[in-house]
C-alpha cells in the first residue's frame, strides 16, 4: 500500500521553455488587470469557463475544497497521532486495531477519484507546452504573474472556452504542487506537468492512489526523521482525517467570518 508514486523530474521530457505570449494582454482576466496575483483569484477567473471540464474529469470538488477558508493547524492532534503511526505498515497501531487513511477516505474527504485512467511515471508523454521552471519563476506569486491570462501560441493545443492550453496547464501545476504534492521545500516543480497536461486533455485520472502515496511518504518522513518540519506530502489531509475519526480530540478555534 505504501510505495510512493513519484514522477521523477529527471525523466520528464520537456518542450522548450517559452516566454509569455504577446497575446496574453488581449486575453488577460480582470484579476490580472486589478493586480491580484494569487491562486484563489486565478481560480475564480477560470471557474466560469472551466467548471464543466473540471467536473467531467472529477477534480472540481477538490479544487473547491482548496479554495475554502484556511483551517487552523492542529499541531497537538497531528503529533499525538504520529506517536501511533507505523511507517512499516502505513497505519496507526491502536489498541483496538490498525487505522489509516485509505482510498475511500480520500474520495469522501477530498473528492480525489479512487478509480479512473491510470497514470504511470514509468511512461511519461512528451510535454506539449514549455513552462518556465527557472528559479526566479518558481515562487507562487511569480508563477501566477507569468501565466494568468496567458494567450495561446500558434503551436499550442486548442484552447477550452477561451482559456489557453498553457494557462490551464500552469494553473493545474501550481494547484498540484501547493495543495496535493506539497514539495518538501515549497516552490513550483516540473514534477507535475505531465499529470496536469493529462488532466487538461480530459482524462479522468485516478488521483487518489497517487496522492495517498504522497501522504504516506510524508508521514514516513515525519516519523523516521524526528523534528523534521519540512516533510513533503499533503499532511493537511491527514489532519482532516483525524478530525473526522477522532472528533472528540479536535482543537477548536473560531475562524474570522
């Protein structure tokens, strides 16, 4: 159950990196005009045009979850749970038996599909668009500035409802990095471009197994490397799972309305 599925950046084939198209200014969204360069405003700009596509491939509910109000980090709950976590079996060893987040839990909590098209890191397709992964562009703010409202280049695949292929891919790359892959030291990585392109192409990918593996890997890092607060993986999903199954121990904090 616990072998991480990781796309190795070294084996990912890339198209030549392209500068933002000169057509970007013509198709820029209102968020760009207002100087709002964050993922939330990017999502709100694309949602009216891509909602149907996202629903079809099964990621819309997960996207909505990621746009919700931030929930407080319950450090005490997570650390207490990690005391029972076994990295050899990827589960919590409790007095009444073993428990762990599974594919059905991820589907119920986050909306990630447990079934669908297979996506293998062993046979990655050649990249269809070139994204700029240079160090200066790997921060979230710079990434959004570069690709929000990016126009379609003549050699790019067709747009969807006026949203260029490269902008759509770039949007999903930052989402996959920041919310689901959660690289150890942050930043935008090319690790997820192939998956983003497959999603843009309309494939209903079984994303549950992929990111459950990322979660298991992150929990292993936390339990085998003491005091390592830079573990990778979507640990926030583990906290949500704990708050559902162990609700009596949840840390309550009022969020601003």
